[in-house]
C-alpha cells in the first residue's frame, strides 16, 4: 500500500518536521533531491523528501540502499539553521528519534529497538541476536565556513520478506524488516504494518529530539542507553583493514566511540573514519 499523502498532510501540518512533504514514487535517491531543495528560495527547514522506491540509495561509505516499491520507509529530512542540536550530535538525535518512533508505532517492540554505532537501527533482545532494520546517513553542507544545511537520510525496512533483503555483511547484524522480525517472533497474525503511521511518528519524534527542549547531556544519555555496541568486543575497519580491536567502552559528547584494547590502551574513533564489526 502506498503512503497516504492526505493523512500525512493533515497529521503533520503543525509539526516542525514534515509540514512539507516532497513525494516521489521512484527515485535514484532522496538525498540529492533534499540538497537541491535546500538551494531553492522559500524551502522550509523540516521539509521531508519521501519515495516509495529507490534505485540507487546510499548508505555510509558508498554502500547502496535499495528497496522494492512500497516496502520500506525512505526519507530525507532537510534541516536549516537555526539548528538547536550541535552538528556532531545530530546523528545521536536522529538515531534516538528513529528508534523511539518505531517503538511508539509498534508497542510490541518496546525494549527491542537499539542502535549500532554509528548509524544502524537494530531489533532484537541485544547485540547477540540483533538484526538490522534501518540506517541513517547524515550530510552537511557549508557556505564560507558556516553551516548552510544538513540532510538526514533515514531508511527503515518495513514489509520486506527475506528474499527481498540484501545479503548479510561479514561481522555485521543480518538484515531484516520489521515485518520479518515480528514474524520470526511469532506475530504472524499481527495487523499489517502501517508505513504512513510510522512516518508520522518519525516526524514527530524528530521534531521532539531536535527541539531546544532536549539538552546535550540528556541526548547523550538517551543515545548511550540505545547503543547496543557498548560493552561489546569490536573491530574497527578502514577500507576493509582492521585498524583497532577491543571493547567498546563508551562514547563521548562528540559522538566518538572509545575502544579499549586488551592491553588497556584506549583510542577514540569518529564515525566518518571507520566502521565497526563484531570481533
């Protein structure tokens, strides 16, 4: 079933995120469309670009993110100054907001939605049996050293069955959809998942977590609570080469992951530099 634009417009007309929906049936990727809109006079911060299908969607480190029509939630959110969350904490805010939106739309998943550093949405009981149902991609643009705008790309697998999902990556949680996970948990007779309701919940959750009401310390605390990576033994990869291995001990306010090796030495890593896989 396609997204219900009339319902979206009615539900989000007063929301700081989603008040304007730029809808497409099929696009290569929603990200460049959002960047183009940012350069057009009169485009409002909080505009959401959404597509039923992507043919060349992008994840981190040039990975592809594709989805069959009407099976996933594929959105890019345009944020323009003033942005009340520091740029380095925007991935935290978006990740926590997306996880909270999934739980509010599907109460049966409460306590079963987490995050893998830096940008994966997970479902399960914890990292040991986690499956990846979504991802986040943040892109900032600057003008003369000043932040011009940020685009937050969010992809959530909703209806896909196992044959529709990509092959698992070595050391990474296997891909899943919300439908597939619930089916595996014995909820095969649950009502069909509502992508429109999920998008409404996502926009409202983003509006909350990107508002001045959320301070940096509170946001960091919520992010830590969601990060299933913490406490796990991990390997840090750069271009498929291991650069460090150890226990994911903590994250700091800038979003850096602190990893302590077997000798007790700690190093900090930025999301843009490396990717994490299970050790």
